[in-house]
């Protein structure tokens, strides 16, 4: 596969708006090339979530499969030390075995 560097994330507190990121170049790349899927890989924080939702909404009309990295407990982690949000995500994004 290929990767695309967006150049940051949307962060209203720091004044980083979508127009300052490489989103238009990403759109062009997806339209010109025969891309089947885009995997969004951002940190699981407010800025990452905001950027993920913005890009997903923007790219939806292109009919490309849009996915994101899984969220949840890391390998080797103790459940005893997991925070509530991590446990919620681990349950929400669980996989059938």
C-alpha cells in the first residue's frame, strides 16, 4: 500500500484549520488513482477524532472504503490499569474469534 502525509490534524485551539492541511491533495490523489480503501491513522484524541470525522465526511461521496485503526487495549496491558474510555473502545470495537 501507499501512505499519504496530511501534515497535521485539525486543532481549533491552536488555529489549525482543514485548509492548512493537505486535504485537497489527498482528494486529488484519491480521484486520480484507483484507490479501493483509505485507512485513517490518527492519534485517539480530540484532534485525531475531529480530523477523522471531517475527512470521512468529505470523502464519502468518492465511494471509497474508509476505515480507521482499531482502538482498545494494547497487547500485554493489565485490565486493572485501563481507563474507562479505553475499555469502552475495546468493547465497542471487539472482534469475533
